[in-house]
C-alpha cells in the first residue's frame, strides 16, 4: 500500500450544493458537501435512498436534469479545473474522457436499438480520432477486459441478448472507452444477484489496479463498501455525517447514524429474533430540521442537537464527523 | 421471417373473405335493390325493373349469387357499376371507377401523413424537451381545442375563411393543386394533434431514460444524444401510430371528400351504398379490407427493421 502523503488529489469537491425546484417546493438534495478523491483510491459513498449520494455523484459530472435540478453553490475541481464553470462543449470532453459513470440499471442503461459494439465504439470515437475498424478492435479488447466471453462474437449482440451481469460489464466497458481517470459507479451492483455482485465488484477492483483508475463507489450497502473501498463517506439528509478510512469505520463508528447502520447488518454468527433497525424516518427533504438532521432518530440526542447544527470536524487523523456527541475514538490500533 | 409473412397473409385473406361475406349479406338485407332504386328515379314500369333484376342476376338464389361474386372477384372481373347507364345499359366498369378514384385518395393520404409528420415531430420534440413550459402548455391547449371540433366543421370554417372571405382557394373540386390544399389541411389537423401528442409522450419518457443518460455520460453532444439515441427509439411507437391511421386514410375520408367535392374512394363507396350499387360496394369493401391487411403487415415488417428485440426472436 502506498502511503497517504504521496497521493495526489484528483477531484476536489468544495461546498457542493444541489437543489431541485419542484412543484412542492425546493428540495435540498446535496447540502454543502466537500470531499476529495485521491489518485488510485476507491472512495465509497454510503447512505440510504434520498440521502443525496447519487445526486452528489451526478453533480460532479453535471448529469442532473436541469430543470428541475440546479447546482447552486460550490466547486468541483478536477485536476484543479472547476467543472461547474465549464461550458457544455467542455463538459463533453470531460464526460467519458476524464470522468465516466457506471450506472445502476444494467437492464435499461443501454440503448435497446444499437448493438453493444456500436455503443462502445461510439464512446471510443467520441474521444479519439480512431478509425472505425480500429475502434472495433479496441471495443473487442474492452469486452475481453471486462470479462465477456467470445467478445469478437458478442460485440455484434444487442443488449437484450445479454444477461444483467453481462450488460453491467458492457456498461463498464463503455465507461472505460474514453480512458477516464475517474470512474463513478452509482450502485453498480444493486440490480444484480449476489454472486454476480461479487464478480462485478472484483472486476471494478481489478480495473482500478490494472488500469490505474480512481473510483467513486456509491452504494447503500455497507457490505459492498467493506469489500471494495479504501475510504468511506457516510451521507445523511443531504450532508456528509462521517468520513473515515474503511477499517476504523467498521471497528469504531463515530457518528450515531453510522453506528446504527452497522448494528442493523445481520451477523452470521448471531441468532437474533429481530434485526436492529434505526427507528423513525429520514427527514423530509422539503423541510429539513434546523439542528442536526439525524436528531429525531438519535438515541444520544440532547437539546443542543435540536437547535444547533453540528459541523463536520476532525475527530482523529483522517476521520471526520458531524456530531455534537460522537462516539469515542478508540486509539488501541 | 418468411413463415411469419406467410402466416399473416393467410390470416389476411381470411379477413378479406369474411368481410366479403358480411358485406354481401348486409347490402342484400338493406331495403331496396339496385333495380328498384334505379327505376324509382326513372319513371319506369314494373316489367322493366324485373328485366333488370333478371339481367343482373338478382333473381338467382343467394348462394349462386355469392359464388358468382367470389368467382368474378378472384378472376378480376369486377363487373359494371349499376349507377351509370346509357340507354338502360351499364357503361362504367367498376374497375375503372376505382382506378379513377384511387390515385386521388392515395395522394391525399400520403400528403396528409407526410405533412402531419413534418409538423408534428418537431413540435412534439420541442414540447418533450421543455415539458411544462409555456410552449408546451400552449400547444396542448390548441390541440385540445382542435380535437374537440369535428372534422367537417373545421372544413366548413376553412371554406368560410380561405375560400369565401379571403378568396384564396377554390371551395372544392379536383384537378389542380389549389383545390387540393384545403382537404389536406382539414384532414391534417387531427393527425398533427395525435402525432404531436405521441411524439411528446414517447420522447418525454425516452428523454428521461437511463440509456439517454448513458449516452450523455459518454460525452456525446446534445444533438447526437437526441437524434441518434432519442428519435430512433421514438420511431417505433410513431410507426405504429402512422400504421393505424394510414389504413383509415387510404380507404377514403368520406366527410372531407364530400365536403370539398374531392371525389376519392370514400365518396365512391358512399354514393354506391345509397344507389345500392352492388358491384361497386362489393369491390370497394374487399379493397378496404386488403388495405388494412397490407398496412398492418407493413407496420409489423417495419418493426423488424426498427427494433432488434423483435428481429432476433
């Protein structure tokens, strides 16, 4: 493992705020979110539905639908250049070429009327001056790389001829086509069954190693994070509540929400009547509470939590938490 | 594929045969026969009517009449229209009546479809790209208004304005381009509305689809995303829609043809029915059935070209 100090910051997200202007009101989907993606790391973003993790990742590529969405504040610095200030034309060079996305729904993320080859070749030729025949060879190579058997035959298949797992591999091949330095994987395994999930996660890890990529992995599954990531960001109510390297987070979660999430994972060696749950509901994104957003569900909540919003602060080296009364940091390592 | 077409054609033939039986029986069940209706307008005696019936074979048993009808139709002998007589003898072969009317109906149908598509697809695309915008809402309101006005009334408004008030176009007729414009416009309104709605709805869904987001994430330009990935998928529902409408147009638009004295197949059929002109009715109805069979088959065939999910099954 490389040491932390030598790592370069590839993507520096500063105070990102994304709102959706709906008929019911303004939805604050991402609220003042800041984080960094280092070169060569896999950064996990975990949170439940509506926590803002997907919108965060889409915002970095400016893929949110405008309207109703709008990135209202912040900076997304990609190798020092603010993505949010780029023109649509410049964005076309960034999408697929600098940052590429692996999508959640392998069944619908491919266009049904074009062959998978055509869809990969299109992505290749968008970012290089490669001839058609050469691009086709490269497409076959990419299919081989993502583990599709008989790629020279499969290249002419249509999406509906492939299984879900195979389609997800094709989507990864498309993401790799422009040779981007950053891959954003938005719930890449959610729609797949468990064995295929493991294969796809292994593939993403392999690609990160062999192709020298940095990966942002968005998931609601802490198990996926544990298997795959180096660092993890926990999101709740459009905010980051905890940020930590993976191992300490599992051993010693700091935020009560993270603690609750971890205790709700069923353990194989324990027999329980009922699974642990975090009581209550996520806050209404149309009317977020003034204080801590987790406070109504938090066992440790005090008066202060209702009134005063905790800010993200460093609790230990490399570990950030947004809580007035976090769990104690254990230093036995 | 070949087997599919063969099956569909066989089923189509059956459809045509059934319509032949139905129409043959229906017109004979209607009060009055061609001889009496013709005689009624000519001040003739009963003996002449009888002689006409005999000559046209209307006194034969019904089964015999039907076999003669089927045999004639299969051999392409459509007989003479009972409507047009010189010295008591029919002089207009049905086939020449139909051939005279067909090009008019075809040209009108094709122009209406093409004109409507040229207006509706861009209109629907703009609406789909900005749903809820003032343009989308305005288009929707205008469409609702048009839909709630009957076609013949739109035709009458057109005549009142374009022909009578502003004297831009003739009130009707056939032959030159000017008299062609109003029937085409009148028919197109309805189709523009339907086609725009379909484009708007279908494209609206596709624009929100995951594969369009994938296309955008590749770094493709908006134009490529919209035209290459969006419209190609919209073509499938649009072709279906055109298919269902084209059948109706190719078999004649009765009101509009009558209103503008643009005599096509629809008008031929209506006048034949009021004259109990059996040979003409019995030829036009199977033609209509055949048009529907062929158009439906053509739509299904176009799916093979447009949608690979059907092709490879």
